[in-house]
C-alpha cells in the first residue's frame, strides 16, 4: 500500500497548484492582450497634474537596439455618458472626440542601475499628437515634442516601458484646440504588444494627419533635447 500524505498537506499542495495555474493563465492573458495604460502629465506651466489612458499600445524593435512604441486612444463615447473625471488633459465633447497618439522612440536601452536624473540619461524622444474628430477635414491639431529617460524590459510577447524622466512642450498648434499643458513632465508605465505592422500603420496615419507646414498659425519650437544615439553595448 502506498502511504498518502495527511489531509492538511494535500490541501496545501492543492492550493499551491491552483495558484500556479492562475499565474500561468494571467501570464497568457497578458501576452495576448494589450493592457490599458495611464500616462501622467505634470504641467510646469500651471502646476496641475493630468492623466490620459491609452487602451492600445504596440512596439516594434529596430535593428541596433532601438524601439518604436505607439500608444493610441480615442475619447469617443456615447452621448450623455461622459463624466467630468473621465476627461484627459485636453477637453473634448460628445460630438467631437479626440484622437491621441503617443510615439516614443527609444534610441538605446539603458543598463540596469542607470540613474534617470543624470544629464547623460536621455535615451528617448517623444511625440504626442492630438486631433479633434475622425474626419480628414479636421484641422484642430496639437503636437507636443520632447525627450527624456525610459527604461525598457523586453518580454516574450511584448515590451514593458517605464517613463522615468521626460519633458514635452508644444511644438505645433492648428485650429481651436486649447493647450492646457504648456511645458510638462511625463511619467508612467505601460506594456506594448510586439506588432510591427500596427506600429507602421499608426505612424503612417499620423504622418498623413500632421503634414509638414510653414503656416504662421503653427507653433514651432526647438526643444534642443534630442538624445544622442549610442552603441547598444555602451552603458
């Protein structure tokens, strides 16, 4: 006869197996589905903090250790369902939703232990595009640009990013969208699925929606903070 473990031990083993199965299931869900991410904007102009949630995020890895990550959000909701707490940094309306695209290009992957507050810890450029409405005829646009420090954690199905120290300012404004941000710092964590075709599609649409312009109505500023490119093996 094969001896059986005591009942208490059997229950403990069952609990451990259940926890392991739940962990595997959660990992599988995270690997196959994007998780909504919230980015926080601290306006240095008004000293107010805003948040914007991005339901979709995709990333493609470029040869040489660079990453292109895009976060996409639309404020479109059924009429009458929006609450004041659901608005992001830029106000919208039920009839004129906003489309947000945050594009982060990581030029080199920092080594573990790299401090985010050192002058040399600038490894990423960022472009934040906001446009009112889904029609190509809409000319209400905002374009913020900046640079800063982003940690990168590659995973099997995607990449986790941590924005540690990044600053943006308004580069271009067209139409009637207000600019409540001015110059701002960003922080937040997000997970992006590996999907090169989705990244290309989003960037192609942005380049079409925000064509180059020399109009006097556009705000043109030079951030002067573009990070230098580094050898991926350089700490």
